[in-house]
């Protein structure tokens, strides 16, 4: 257990002008990041690729599991780019100097 820093990003192609894409982190099946961690972006042109990213710090125990979900408003099925998709977590270790 401990505190962890999570980062997640994806790029989705062919999103039209004014349409949105977003990415969210889930912990044990429930949204973890809330609105403050939500990655969201709007397309500024037709058939444009857009990237959405989020970052979040959370307290975790050994039985916790995390998932990332992305969504878009394109209306049809769009794949996330494999080369533009990343999900990582780092355990944070705090060092305190003895003074």
C-alpha cells in the first residue's frame, strides 16, 4: 500500500469539430479521479485526432485495482492509437530530513 501517482493518456482519430473526448481513472470499479482529474478535449476541425490525458494521486492498498476508460462523441466506433496510449503508476516515497 501507499500513495501512488497515476498518469494516463490516449489519442483518438477522426473526431469532428466541436465533439469531445475524455479519459477517466477508475478504482475498484468506481470513478476515482472526479472532475478535477478528468482529461477532456474538444476537436477544432473535422476528422481531427485529439489527445486526452489525466493525472491523479491516490492512496492504495494491495487489493485495489485501477482501470482507465476513454470515450468520445464521434457517433461511430473509433480506435485509440496504440502508440499514443499510456497508463502508468508510481509509488510515491517521501523522504524527510532529520534536523
